[in-house]
């Protein structure tokens, strides 16, 4: 998993992520690229591990 953090809008985070996803996908690899707004729509990413 690769995450990208930037200090302000418009610094190129989305462009960088799109390029990072397109590169291996162009070589035939399976890539699951999704936007920040989609994070909470993915059940596996909303689950938090519990401590015993």
C-alpha cells in the first residue's frame, strides 16, 4: 500500500498517485487505485484492530 500526504491542495498528490498506479498497471500488474473520498466506502479500511 502506498499513501501520499501533502500539505495543501494542488501540490500534485492525485497526479502522483495516478502515475504510480498507471505504471505497474501498464506492465500487466493488478492495481487497486482509489481516491481519498472512497476510503470510508471500503469496509476493510474502516475496521480498526482491537487490543486484547
